[in-house]
């Protein structure tokens, strides 16, 4: 099974992905997480990606596509994978289509999580992330039991470098220009299902589960 999560920054892709992979036994592939890890490790990919990420721009396609191809080829993906944050441009989507025969897979569903813009800004500027396990929190909507400490692993919570107001606004613009065309791309292929992401986390998850159980 291959599921794609599409949606603007802050829509709740990571939050929902965490639940989807637990419920459906899929491998989680987030290009954002892979890139942030590379930046932290100061690898050659990380050094190239950092300036784009800090400015809220997309990392060039050629740096991202091969990573995804290699990851999808690993044996644990045979039972299915969930892609979060990839593809993000039409070029990446075309690349993915060309890779699918190689791994004998097909896209089962593209889930578009839609959320109003004001809400996105609020969610991103209030987000906190665990530095050890990557779990997502929010100062208002999903606060941890102990301030700045992860409920799941006890790690410290931090604010992502790209979650400042200026960078958030840039990321939303980039989404409109470069990623929104994918909505039509997947509509044409009859793969798109739109989820109302303005609802509470559990309600959004219920909508997603209803779609996935039909597959
Ligand atoms: P990436 O890490 O993919 O970030 P993004 O797409 O901007 O999305 P976010 O992770 O910010 O939001 P999310 O939808 O996961 O929301 P979350 O669940 O955390 O990419 C980062 C950067 O990497 C890009 O800018 C780019 O530079 C680069 N990059 C990555 N992939 C690339 C690619 N393929 N090509 C090129 N460049 C690439 O939720 C947000 C907050 O809201 C949390 O605090 C959460 O607790 C809260 N929340 C979630 N759901 C709800 C709800 N229903 N109600 C209330 N609060 C909620
Ligand atoms: Mg995310
Ligand atoms: Zn943690």
C-alpha cells in the first residue's frame, strides 16, 4: 500500500502520520524529517539543504528524489509506506510515477488535508517538537503533561527554525505556487481524497481511517 499525505505546512500531516502508521503498519517516510536529520548531522546533503529550509524554500528536486527512490526500495517498504511531504512539486510527482514500476507498487490514495490559512499560522508558530523522538506538540492545542518535556520519551521540546512568523508566511506562499498544482495532478488520476483538517486531531483521524478502510 502506498499513501501520500498532501497539504500545506501545519495542516497536521506529521500528527496524522504518526497515527496512520501505528494503525495500518506502514513505513513512515517524511522528506522533511530526513532533511532535518541531515542538517543536524552536517552531512553533505544537510549542508546543501539548510539554506533553502531556513528560508522556507523547497530544497531542489534533484537533492530529494533519489533519497526517496532508495528508501522506497528497502525491503521494509514491501508492506506499504506513507509519504509525508513528498512529492511536493509536479516534477517530483512525475519522478515518483516513473519509480513505481521499479518497486512494483502503485499509489492507493492521496489524502489532501485542508486547513484555513489563519489556523495554519497559529499551529506552526505554536508548534513544539521532541528533539529525541520527533513527536509533535502545540503550546495551546496539544500541550505535553510537563512543560517542554515529551510525554512519549521524556526528551526536550524545541521550536523548529522554520516556524518563525516570517518563514511560515514564505512556506505558505511556496506551497501555493509549487505544491498546490499537485491537487489537480492527482484529481486527474482519480486518486485525491480531501479531508477537512480544521477539525480536532481525533476527528481528522477518523475521516482518514474511514477512507483507508475502504482500500
Ligand atoms: P516538512 O517537514 O515537510 O514541513 P511542512 O510541509 O512545512 O509541514 P509541517 O511539518 O510544518 O506541518 P505538518 O502538516 O506536518 O503539521 P504538524 O502535524 O506538525 O518540510 C520542511 C522543509 O523541508 C520544507 O520547507 C522544505 O524546505 C524541505 N522539504 C521537505 N520535503 C521536501 C520535498 N519533497 N522537496 C523539497 N523540499 C522539501 O502540525 C502542526 C502543529 O499543529 C503541531 O503543533 C500540531 O500539534 C498541531 N495540530 C495538528 N493537527 C491539529 C488539529 N487538527 N487541531 C489543532 N492543532 C493541530
Ligand atoms: Mg510535518
Ligand atoms: Zn519524544
